[in-house]
C-alpha cells in the first residue's frame, strides 16, 4: 500500500506520516529531507542558490545516507531547500528515487508537497494536512525555542509565510491538494487525535 501525505510546513504532516508508518510497519520517507540535503550541499560548496545547474547536479548525485538528519534541521537549510526545490531539473532528478521508495513492500508512506499530485498520483490513500498559518508559526517557534534557537514569533511567522508562498506558487509541482485527497485541518487537534482518526481511515481502506 502506498500512502501520500502532503501539506505546508509545520502542519504536522511529518509526525502524522511517521506515525502511520510505525503503526503499519511500513517504510517512511520524508521527501523534504531530499530537498534539504540538496540545499545543504549548495551551502557547503558555497554555491549561489540561483545556480540551478549545481542544484540539479547535487540532486542527481545525492547520497542521503551520508547526511545526518540534524544537519538538515535548521532555518538556513530550510530556506535553501525551498529555493532550489523550484528548479524543474532538481525535482526531476529526485523523482525516480521517490517513486522506487514508494513501491517498497509491504508499503510506504511519503510526506512532502507533491506526493499525491506528481510523485505518486496512484497512491492508495492521500492526505492533505494543513493548519492555520498562525498555529503553524507558533508550533515552529516553540520547536525552535526548544532547540535553543534565539528568534521571535514574528520572525518565524514571516518565514513560514514566505516559504508557503514560494512553495505554493512555483510553476513546477507546487504544494497542492490532489482531487482525491482527504483534507485534515490540525489547528485544533493534537498529534495523537490526528493519527487516531487517520488510522481509522487506513483501516477501512485496507478492508
Ligand atoms: O517539509 P520540509 O520543510 O522539510 O521541506 C523543505 C522544502 O522542500 C520545502 O520548503 C519545499 C520543498 N519540498 C518540495 O518542494 N517537495 C516535496 N515533496 C518536499 C519538500
């Protein structure tokens, strides 16, 4: 079974997708980490983020096992990821890896922005996870503060809005809800409540 989980940043899609995969014993891929890894390579090699050819090269030669997750989880890398993810060749070079991952047995859960629309249009189940912008900014702010990052709520809100705008308006594979996706607004729900509701849907779908 193939399950797609899409949505804007800090909506809770990663937590949900990971929870579904754990509950079902499926493989899990955070596709944002691929774009973040390309962003990190651009920074490490001192490339300008406008350099689409270098970004495409790093996407084609990416070895995700060589990059530690903690290196990807900062705002500078997130910003770089959002920028390079707009380049069609970058997206194309990451596509086959994601599609092959999605076919893994006994099943796979992928989270991202374009899983239900572009990467796995034939996914068995698609969820589009969203939440009010201020709720998402508050969650991201609390997370950053928990990591000891000095920032303000206003700065995080501005960041979240800028990134959403860029991800949703780019020409190639923007953040979008597939016609056959189930929309989940997590603004007023805990992660446990969301997972429980979604697992009911999955159970029904599996019969
Ligand atoms: O989900 P995230 O914040 O880790 O994603 C980082 C960036 O990668 C995000 O700003 C947009 C991009 N991205 C994408 O374009 N397509 C995906 N399937 C996943 C992420």
